[in-house]
C-alpha cells in the first residue's frame, strides 16, 4: 500500500437519512449500511445545503458554495474551477469518477441528457472518468469517458444501473489491490431517484399497501396514494443499493483494501414523498435536507485506538465539507480555495480541530420552477443546538425546534414568544451570508 490511505465515495441520489434502518426506517432493511454506520461514524444530522442535484454536486467536488459555483439546476460546473480531484492528483493519487455527473449543463428539453457527451476538459480533472450527465432510466443507462489517456466511446450498461456500475467499481478495486498508488474513487448512482423502479427481486418485497408513513404525511387520500406508490419503489431501490454496497465491502475485505480505505457514503439530497403534503426536493424540510452520511472503513471499529465509531449527532456536515474532510482523513493539505470544514477529527480523534461551526448554511439560490418545487429563493441555517431557521427574501418563513419537534409540525417563525431566538438565528444567518459573499435580503429584526 502507498503512504496514504485510499478514499472511496459512494453517492446516491435523492436518498433521505430516514431511509436507513439504523436511522429509524420501518420500511426497508439496510444491514450493510447499518454495519458501516456502527463501525464508522454515522453523522445523523448531515445536511444537503442546497437540496438539488447540480448545486450540491458542484459544492461536494469543489468545496465552494453554490452561489460561487453551480447556482441552479442544469448549470455547468466552471471548467476552470479546480475540484477535489486536483488536490488528490497533486499528492500522487489515482483519481477515478464513475457514474452520474450532472454538472455539464445539459438540458433535457434540448437533448436526452442520458446520452449527452461530456468533453474531457469538463470532467473535473479526474485521471479516469466513466460517467453520464443525467439519466432517469435505470435499465437504459449509457456511460462514456476515459481511462488515463484512452478515450472510451459511449456504451450501454448491460443491466440495472446500480448493479452494473457496482460491477465496474469492483473491477477497478480488484486491479488496485496490489498496487502501490493510493486512490480516490467515486461511485455515483442515480437510484433511489425517481422513477422509482427496482429490480424485481427487490421490488416484490415492497407494496404500497405495506408502507408506514411518517407522522408529517397528512391524511389526504390523494397525497397518501401517490406517496405509497412512490415509496414502495423507493425502499426497494434502497435495499438494492445496500446489497451492492455489500458487494463492495466484500471486495474490500477480500482484497485487503479495507484496512487502508476510508469509505464515505452519502446522498445529494432527500425526497419529501408526501411529508407536509409535498413531493421531491428544493424545500428546507428535513425529508429533503437531512441526508445519510457515514465515514467508515480503514481499521474499522471503536476498539481501534484513535477511531471513533457510532452516531455523531448534532453535527450538520454540509456539501462543502466533504472534500476537505476526505483530504483530512488522508492527512493531506487542504487547498486555500476550499470553503468547507474538515470533519475528519470526528472519525480520527488525533485530527480533531479546536472548534467547529455552530451551524450550517442552507440555500436555494436559483429556483427550478419545476412542479413540486419551491418557486422562490430562500436561505437558512441548521444549528448544532437543534434549531432550523429559514427565510424568503424580506420575510421570515420557517423556524423549528428539532429537539422537540423532529417532524417539523410546529412553525415558530411568526410567534413572538420566540422573538429573541429568531433574532439570534437571523444574526447567525447574516454572518453566513457575509462570510460566504452571498447576496440575499433578510427580513427586518
């Protein structure tokens, strides 16, 4: 093995934190991910700072906030912007990106994004890149890209997307097992994004009639009917993901890579699925912004000196934090252009920082105006002491005490009993706007 450990990101699309059984899910069984969470650090308060595919993905790769990088849906990642791949390349790592990209600005109205060609100069600087721009057809998925200097023409995956992409990642890991060069590899899959289609062997265990709803899904027939139909496929897809992560874990164990590889499992945002009567993302409710985030692998278990295992609560790790945390896990320098926080000290105790932010910044910079989305810009924060404050331009919108109201049933934003709390949170939000160079009209205090 090389001097530094490896990093493997596994990214899903539209998976909320609640969907893991270790996080309380009653509709799906995720034993592999639960195992990674128990032997690693399970960040139960992780968030999607902009609950939308493209902005989140731009920020996760660059550690730059969306308004400086990818401010909206189908906006292109600036080709001149360095990514985390550049930082790993400089340290002699082999860098490999596999799967969904969604950072080249392809418009579905103009072409099928699933067969959109991403030029090499817009592939984030990865030494190898095998992916697709965007594709909402899990049985009709095409990849293209390059391996080193070799260009790879577009080809169709032979089976269900998550299964086939996992095959490719396992092949890559097996080839890396006896090498001296450390790697930074990314596996990004579209499931459990809609359409909610899972392989038959997973789907047969999930039917709409068996779905257990969250307490904030209103008892409105049309909403519950649509939500149940979606969720049956959604949880089946998640169980398929868990099985494929199991295949990767087996590969890492069998090749001996596990002892030298940090696994980071996360999603770009969640999905409302009828909670508060809403669907999809772009809203600041927990179902959309609270995502799974697990750091595991590399000398796993609490019994290993210097490793912290189990739940990490009230730490709202954000999209901009993933890149610096990954570098921190490997003991590598973090470039000055990265804006996020290195949370590797929450997993490796000897790398603990003296202080961490007391909140995380939430944004919707440019609304999509899609159906089932919030059609106005908003800003907000989630704090480490359990509060969430959100505002529209010039107007308070939402304020929740997540400590006592985890399903966000009671909005305190317009109750002056909580005036001092609202002022405190608004001041903290203002500091985020100023610190990040954002522009947004806050409500008057």
